[in-house]
C-alpha cells in the first residue's frame, strides 16, 4: 500500500456555487467522473480525471502535501471534442471523525475547481473561464 492517501480511484462530482436556495439540486451539477491519482515520487501528483461515457478526459499534474488536513493541488488539461480544456483544482482529505467508523465514513476529498480557459459547452454555447465550483470525491478502492 502506498503511503500517499490520495492514490486510487475516486468518484468525482462538482457543483456550481449558486446561493439560490430554490435552485434544483440537478441544476447545480457542473460535472462528474472518475478521478484517478497515481502513486509517484515525493509530493508530486499525476493521474486523470474524466468520464469515458461522456467523452472527456484530462491529464493531471500537480502536488500533494501533508498537514491537517492533507492537501492536493493540480491542473487538468486535455483535448475534448477538438477543444482544449484546462481546469485547476485544490482539495483536502476529510479527516476521520472520531465518532464514525470505516463503514460509515469512507475516504473523501472536498475542494474547489475553476475553469482556467473558456471552451465550447455541451449545450452549444461557451463555458466561460473563471467559473468556480465546489467538488467532492469519494474513494472507490
């Protein structure tokens, strides 16, 4: 087992940071997919994020650091439907709650993501740069 707690496959979901309490939960969805973090040297981070069924995948490059809580910071880059996508992420490993158990609390990362450059949207418009969303990822293995 790697000493890097981030190594593995995570189910990833991101949500727009919209303060409208009446907005449907489904309308808050920005993206979802699999976050795969590879084992690597020192404090470096590499892997992929994407969802093959929806035709997108980004290569990850960044870093991890230990602390309370442990942190990851990385950039995802890739070509999706002929257009470059770049997103930047920062996240923290959720600490183990003392009143929980391994069954009730699995490893998870919470954080923030921003679209670094604009790209065509799946709805025919443009997804603008600078949009910031929240994300969480739950480890699957």
